[in-house]
C-alpha cells in the first residue's frame, strides 16, 4: 500500500490554564526536513519532537505548529513599582531644585496628591516587566498526546491520498501493458517488411562478386538489431515488478522511481528500433503515460 507524502493533521486541547491547537503539515521532499514552531517555554522538547516526526513520518517537508491561547485573561506583564517610585522621586526632586510651581506635564498648578503624572510615569523605560513563564510537566504530557493524535491524523490523510495515487498509477501501468501487446503484431509485420525489402534490393544487385557467407552473417546481424523481442520481455517484467513493489507494505516511492527509469529505457529502445509509423504512435502514447506516472511518483512516500 503506497502513501502520499502530502498530508495534514490537527488536534485541539482544552486544558485548565490554556487551550492548544496542534497542526502538522507534510509536503514533498527527497529527505526528512522537519521544523517545529511553538512557545519558547517548551523549547527543550524540540529535539524529541523532531525525532518523533522523523520516526513516524519518515520522509517529506514537515512542519509542526503548537499554538497556545491562555484561557485566563491575566497578563505576563507586571508594573515595576520600585522603578516608578524612583522616577517619581527624581521628578519631585527636580521640581524642588528648579523651584517650579507648575506641573511640567499639564501646565497646571501641582496638587499635593495629584495623579496627573501617572500616565507619563507609565511610559518611562523599564516600568513594565514581562514575567517568565514556566513549563508544566502535566501540561506537556497532554500536549505530547495531542502531537501524536495530529500525526496519526496526518498518516490517515496520507493513506487516503495514497489510495487515489495507487488507483491512478495502476490504471496507467495497465495502459502501458495494453499498448505493449498492441505493439507485438506491428513488430512482427515490420520484420517481414524488412526481409521483403532486402530481398527486392538484392534481386537488383549483381551477386556474383558477393561473399555468400559474409553476406548472410551481416543480414542476420541486421535483422537481430531490428528485433525488439528482448525489449518486450524486459518491459513486461518491469511492469509486473512495478505493480508488485507498489503493493508492498514498506515505503517505496524511491524504488518505484528507479523501476520507472528502467521502463523508460526499454520504451526508448523500442522507439529507436521502430521504423513503422503505427508502432511509433504506440511508443509516443507509452512515453506520455510514463511521464504522468513519474509525476505522481514524486508524491509517494
């Protein structure tokens, strides 16, 4: 059973402190190329996640995203009251030193307990500090389960896509086999035509000065070079091997690509030996089907 390299999987978690959305995407790639996007809180888990993706997905351009949304309305930012008090003290001292009687911020007289200066103080550097988030082992256990669920969903997606690819490729392999059988009668007729053409030309030649043994050897060699029986047998064997490999349980995209190359060589050789117009038409159809198969093979794991 073949699998597609293209896939998508998703899982959602609703935990006490936060909600998580986990997505895994997979695209075509010759090797495994995994990337992980998540909160820096769990960066120490990234190597383990990459290993998991490599083991379960084997090949492809993989992107794992873990989005965290807090279920509470709390903020990580806190007001540094010590810094604000320091700024306030310095401003009051500056006012005293300069002998100011007016609020430099609002151009109104200062009041003993005025709060007009607060907005300006909140804009000063280092007033707001971001609290450091800490990882939660229990929370990570649930996230890890969600990651595995998303990967399993992606694998199922790959299997479903693989079935569609298998149906299409199998249909084209069967078409190649049919075209190969259609070539056989033309190949036989072509050899007979070549023999008759040679016989007609020989009748016009003075054969008195021709070495009969050497001439017979050359004639046999020429006819053998025109024969495509070996190519037909090998092409049929390659088509059967392709089908057998496609139905195997292990990942087989690269191997199928190699077999497709061998199929192409045999088709090209048959085409180079074809001096019959009808045979050439069939060869062109075979090449067209093979190119479509190769395009599909790029999507196979």
